[in-house]
C-alpha cells in the first residue's frame, strides 16, 4: 500500500469508492469534479488516497481552517477493510494537520453507523455528545 496526494485523474475511482462505501458517505453537490478541483487549490496535501496493487483502495479528505482540522469522506474498499488502510490514511492526514499547527481534529459520523464509530474510537476519537451538527446547502 502507498499513500499519496489525490489528483484529478483519481476522481472517477474515488467517486466510485465513495458510492460503494456504505451509509457513512453521502455524495453531495460538493463532490462533483469541479468542486473537488476547488479543494485541490486550497490544500491539496490534505486530500489523500491509498493505492493497493495500482488501484485506489482508500481515500480521506482533510481540511484546515486555521484553527481546527476536519476529516471528510474517509472510505476504504470493502474487500480491503480491516487491513490498516483507513488507520494509515488517518495517521498521515493527522500528521500533516499537526505540521500546520492543528491542535484538534473533528469529524462527523452518522449516529447509526456503529462500525465507523467504533473504528474512530479505537484511534482516539471521542464522541462529542453535547454538540449537534447543523448544516445548510448553499445554491450556486
């Protein structure tokens, strides 16, 4: 396995992976190629893929707003799960966030996704039970 930065040439493979990732990853308008290109202009070093035998086996999007780090759309090919790919992607993006001065990383998990919640807990993430996530879709 090799972890590297995402390129636009990876877009179709990454979107296919997200579509088969299960209930934890929802494809939204911000996942269209033109929107992903915006992410690459901001901080391409935080958008990572894991390759296994020349194919995309995992992906994670990291984000840094200057104060907090955020993780989005972590997914690993179902046939390659439980081999350390997701953990390796998280360690790498956390390392890159730490190098920027990040002191705290947040992520969102569907409350019914017990498998993802357990995965993140094993890597030191705590559930923030006093916070409710809110969002709003902005039309272009």
